[in-house]
C-alpha cells in the first residue's frame, strides 16, 4: 500500500506518463488491509480480440460483415447432435413469458388472437374506417379527382403540404350500402372539409348540400 495515497476516502495510485494507467477506486470510510484496486475497462475503437473472447463494451469484428459458406458449414457441424436439457428449456420458457416477440409485425395476431384484445369494444363504424376496404375507396376517390380539392383546387405542390380528406356525400354511418362506392365520395382539403361540416353539420348530409357548398366560393 506504499504506492497509494488516501484522498477523500479514495485510494489513488501515482499516475504514470500514460493517463490511461491511472487507477481510482472508492472504498468507503473503512480501510481494508487486503484491498486490491480494480482496473477500469477502457473502451477502444478497435476490438481487442484474444481467441474467441472479446472485451466488454467493444465492437464485434463481424459487424457489417458476412460469414463465408465454409464458416457457416463449420458452425452447422459444430451444433449437430447437441440437445438442450429439458430443465434449461423450461427456465428459458419462463423467462420469455409476457414478452412481446420481435417479429410481432409478421404474426397473424389480429382480432381475438391479439394480446391487446378487449372483447370487441371498438365501435363498428370505427372498425370500418380503419379497414383495407376504406383505404382502397379513399385512394380511388383521390385518383378520380386528381388529388385536388374540388372546392378550392388546392393540390400538393413543391414545398407546400396540403392534407386531403375523402368526404362521403351520403353519410357514412347512415348509408351502409354506399360506404365504399366511389361515386359517393368527393375530395376536399382539410380546411374545406372542416368548413363543410361547420355549415351543414355531420348528420343527414346529401348531394344538394355538396352542390351548394361548391358554389360558395
């Protein structure tokens, strides 16, 4: 302990020329006779590889690279005949319970199969608006109207973002048979769409209201 000095409850070794060799370890208020200071791990840009052992916190040398066919075959051969014990399988299964799988987006977990299922509390109208059929209908209405607001002729331009809304001429909730009929839709920008519902409300909408609204420019 002659080479160390106590300062603020910390033993520190006299630093050498290289600052990386300095050692600082906190030990508390009580001196320990058999105390050995611990060396801090230094993070480097290049991996320090010794055999198959890598230092903690270092970048793998295989990052951004691919194994050759020969390496893959050697790894395959090395794993042949290996059997995971049943106890280890059980413990691993217990650890993974309740976790969301990484490939969640590839699983068919919609509806009742989903672990977020709450017994079908979503309203039917909301489900219909979030379905594929509604998205196809919206795209068809936008294409027919050339992605242009039919009231103010607003259209997406370079450096300018216009949000388009597909509007149902006959109400979505009342006329179920006309929900996904392209002729029952019209393209409005967000501003005109809000103004329409502010003037005519959101119930009992009809084609006559659309004709009046398009003339109010």
